[in-house]
C-alpha cells in the first residue's frame, strides 16, 4: 500500500490519521519530500521513523517537523541543533512555545487550587 499509487494518493494516505503506523513508517522512506512531510505530521507515525526523519537530507522535511509542537522534545532538540539556520530557529521557537504553554498550565493549575 505504501509503494503503489500516485504521489497525491500516497500523500493523502500519509496525512490520514487512520493510517496504520506500519504504513506510515514505510511512507517515511518515500522519495518525495511531500510524502515524508505528511508522514512526519501524522501522530500515528512511529517514534523510530520520526527520529530518522529529523535527520532527513531534505531541509524542507526538517523545517516542517521543526514547527510541530506534538513531536517529542528529543526530536525537537535534535532539530534545534540542525546545521540549517532556518530549521534550527524554527525548532528553537517551537521549544520556547512549548515551555511557555507548560508554564501557563502550571500557573492555571496553581490558581485553581487557591
């Protein structure tokens, strides 16, 4: 399933939140960056595939991943050390946003307890 079909179909499968993790893992190796980007943004993509894609040779794949606040922080930290300054900055901004959101949730929970 992950090797047959038009690039558009494979991209739609990679975007589909009902796609199986094994299918998404296979799609994460597709030649077209658009398909890999779609697979990287799917929450069902296995962590092992995500950790490989953060080192993808195509900076567009890494740049797209660097904005995803749902990625594990380990993956975002790798992207924040990327050689590409655009990927690096985007990942740093995402990590800062996650940190701010955590702090806001902490303040909100403290205020609810009072």
